[in-house]
């Protein structure tokens, strides 16, 4: 009887080690995720939609597309309370997971934001003996490298909740584009 128990114990341990190394967990076996940023949607009238692809156990990469549709920013821009009106942003990124858990983890992200919109300023025009002021509107386009930190947790192995904070600095069109691009979000996602 003791020999039978020892055989079962050793075979069970050997089987557990083999199966543990060969299979991924239920979250890690799904390699794609799509997310929407609920915070930007509600607070800023801005739609952020992200796609993320999971490569190895620590690395993932993806892209976020963003566009503004709220009237508040446009009204503030037209009335002169804002000098820039961001209209669109495309953000490719790469992430590194800082823990071994697949169900909840912290991550660090590097990104490059391609962003554009409208710029508004009041300029003085000299017409010979007289001068007057007029509103000038122009479009801008810039690129901003940056970094973010975040935390992600999964519920029911498919539903993701992610918090993200980061910033980048625009390199082009410095006189028209915003100096800093923020990357802040509370994202809800689905992993498949």
C-alpha cells in the first residue's frame, strides 16, 4: 500500500511539472485585447480606442487611436479660452510587464504620439498708417515621444480594467502645438 501511494505521489508530481511548463494560464493564452477609455469619454468628450497584442510573457505592443467630438473644447477654442484644439492622435506603444502574474500587474510603457489639431491666436496686422487685430487659425501636426506607468487587472479572465498615467513632449511645430501630451486613462477592455 505504501509503495502504491509513493508511486501515485511521484507520478502526480512529475505530471504536474510537465503540464505546468507546457501550458499557459487562461489569461495568457488569449493574445489580443481591445479597450475603450471611459475617463476620456466622459470627462473630455474624447474617444480613445486601443488594440493590444501580447507577444512573450513580459512584452506587448499596440496602438491607440483618439479623436475629439465634444462641444465643450470647441466652444472654449472658438471663444478664445484655449489656443489649441486637439482633434486626433495616433499612439503606437510597447509595454513591459513588471510582475509574473497574468491576472493583475504593473507595467511601464514607451510610446510615440502623432497628434494634430487647430491653433488659434490673435495677431496684429499693420496696414500702412493703421493697425488692427484679427484671429488667425492654423492647423498643427507634431510627434511626441513619451512614457507611461500603469496597472491592469482582469476579471473573469477576459474583462480588463486598466489605469494609465504618462506624458510626452511634442517635437514639431513648437509655436503651435501643445508642449506636453498627457496619456491618462481608465480603460475597460476585452481580451480574446
